[in-house]
């Protein structure tokens, strides 16, 4: 039975159809038997709830199971088989991972029913009813509020617990005492990026020029920070923040708004011209975080190391209540803003209000459950893997390395490749993007080719990021080297593939990958004595740009040769 066929029927009719499917009895007779006298309520048995809800949620849970389980098993196998270490607190980690999957299932479903209808409607209606300045203001606020609602944004705050205030006072300040200002700066960066994206759609600016123009101040601030010992530790965090922002809330909402602006302006003749907004949302936060660091330099110079009670030492922190309050603070302002724009700005009534309320409730519950399971599940497992990597090639606690130095280093880097590649292949957003690209290019750029190109770039980038922590390579040098290659390939590529390649970096950093990689870097940084464990996400975001542009050049060359042969 196709449920959409009965979407407009009353619930009694729908339930009758379900029983007709199960019992193979005449549909009309079932509905007549279920028809009650006026004023009587429909009685549902437990088996009815089971038959209606189990297929609905099982499919969505399997999606999260496929995304999370391979990563968890890979980390556990690396610890037990190659590092010869048992997984500590295995039962707690397993429960945490299960909570992550359940939380993501509810959260994604809540975003679909409670947030996306707002975004899609506003995206198409607002450009036709409001002047451009109003559209830009809505874009800025929407981008900022969507960033606060990202599940992975909390991982930034959790990453500050291990920063040594004596070695990196500014980094310690931003991740601990000024974590709220850090998240606000990232949100403002995303908001400005969305506004610039709206201008691009309105005036038809090519992404190639816009990306290079945005990259220039990012690299300029990076060069300035590289010459200041107080700002140097901030570089890895700043470039990682660009990856944290492009998650399951921000991307769909801002894309819905962008598509509406593009449609109303008559732009978008090129098949892949709709891509490009995610790129800006990844670059602007870099500028915002570095600017915030420059503004707070004076305050960081006077930071004194004090004993800070960790959140885990607070009995209340282990209860669901703080997580529920945090989820409400993140999601409700975004929902209220979207409602205000539609009801007051556009003067349009809300349709399917009960469905919207249902979606918002699911999003809040899902985010709270996700955050509860994150620390005890994926973050704990990633932290153990990161802390254990140095055992492969260096002595620890007076013992001997598990392998010779060269073999141990090779093992650690091979694990980084597999982790980055496996995490990317499991991303549902990348698969959806691959289908879209294959359709828009009439099969010239196939889905499987795109997935492998992006996954290879993330795997190589993750490896470079891990090597940076192990060998203490400067972040600025790696960033300039990676983007020098990316800029060269950008200048050689067509606008279509530039749009695709620069956006592909954003879809790889989902709510599972970001906390896991941040925890891995934090554990590895502490075990190797590095100043911080940031920079892995930065390299994992630059890698796909290079690989997808390279594959795009190869596809274009192959198509040109095929035309010559024919």
C-alpha cells in the first residue's frame, strides 16, 4: 500500500485501508465497520501503533545505522586489533552510540517536517514580496540562527577542555571562557555568507571569481596570524570552524532560500549554477573567527590558569535536563524567526500546523538525545583512538612502541586514510548530491565517480591533518599549499565544476564526522604533546576541492576526445 495515496483521507479511512492490506477483506466493509457513532473516539490497539509506526521509523533508523556503525566498528577494530588495546567503558560507549543514532533519526525527521517547510516556502515567496535589503537581512539572521541549531556546533565547546592555557591562552579563552562569543562569530560568518550568496544569485556573479575574492582575505588573515605567536594556535580552530557550520540544518535552509532567489531573478541557466552557497558558508566563518581572535588578543594576554570544573564533574550535567534546555535554546529561536517571517512578513497562514509542531518537538528531542550520547559514545571512542595512535610508533608510559617507527607511522597514516574515506562514503548527503549531479550533467559526471573523488580527497586531507599533529607542521603552510593547488585547478576549470567542487567539501562534514574527527585530533594532540589537535577538518575540507576539480578536468578531457573520435 502506498501511504501517499491516502494522504487526504480521514484517519479512519486510512486505518481501514491498513487493515484491508493486512486482512485482505473488502475496503468498504472495513471502513463501514470502523465508522462510529457521532462523538465516539477511534480506539487504537497497541498492535495498530506498532503496524503504523514501526515501518516509518525503522527505515529512518537504518539510515543512521549505516552512517554511524561503520565508523564505530572501524575505530574499535583499530584499537583492539592493531593497537592491541581494549575499548574502555565499552558498554557506555555502545549505549552512547545508540543514543546518537536515535537522536539523529529524530532530529533529521524533525528538521524535515518542522523546519524545511518554512525554509522552502520563504525561499520562494520572500524574493517576490520583499525588497532586496529585506531579503539580505532575513538571510543573515537565518544563517546565524541555523548555525546555532547545528548538532555538531557543541563539539567546538567540548574540544576546549584539553587546551593548555599557558601554551595557547587565546585558544583557551575562545573555547572556554568565550565559547559563546566563538559560536556567535561563526554564526555571523555564516549569515554574511548567505547574504553574499543571495547577491550572487540576484546579480549572476560567477562563483569562480567570488570564491577567489572570499579566499583572499581568509589567506590574508591567516598570513597575519601566522606572524603573531598569540594567534598561531588559533589557525587550526578557525579553518576547522568552516567545516562545522555546513550541517543538516544550515545547508537545506540556506539552499532553499537561495533557490527561491535564483528562480525569482531568472538566473541559473547552467545545470550546476545552483551550487556554491555552501562554499561561502565554509569560508566566511574562518574570517569571523580570526577577526574575533584579533579583537580579544588583549584579553587573552591577561588570562590566568584557574581550576575549571569540567561539565562531566557536575551531577546535573549527566542528566537530560541541561541537554533539553540547550536544544530548546538552539531550535526555538530559529523556529520563531521563521514563523515571524512567514506570518508577519509574508502575511500568510501556517498550513499543517500540527505537523510543524510535531517536527519541532522531534528536532528538540533528537538534538537533546544526540548530545547526551555524543560525549559518552562517538567522542569517547574517537578520543581513545586518537590517544592510542602514538603507541604504534613511540614509547608511552615507559613501554616500547608496538611497531618500528616507520611501520608505526605508516599504520597511523593508513588509518587516517581509511577513517576519512569511510566517513565520507557513509555520508547520506553526498549520495544525494551524487544523484543530483549525475542527473544535471546527463551522466557525464556519475554518482559513483563523484563519491569516490570526494572520499579520496577527504581521506588524503584527513591523513595530512593527522600528520600535521604528529610532526607538528604549521597550519598556515598546509593551508597555503592546499589552496594554492585548489586555486590553480579552479582557474583551469569551468564554472560548473568549480561550483560542484567547492561545495563538495561542505557535504562531507556531517554531525557524526565532525565530533568524531575533533575528538580524534584532541586525543592525538594530547598524546603527542602537541599544542592543539585542530586542523584535520581544515585539510579534510580542502582535499575534495582538489580531487573533484581534477576529476572534472579529466571528464572534460575525455568528453572532448570522444567528440573528436566521433
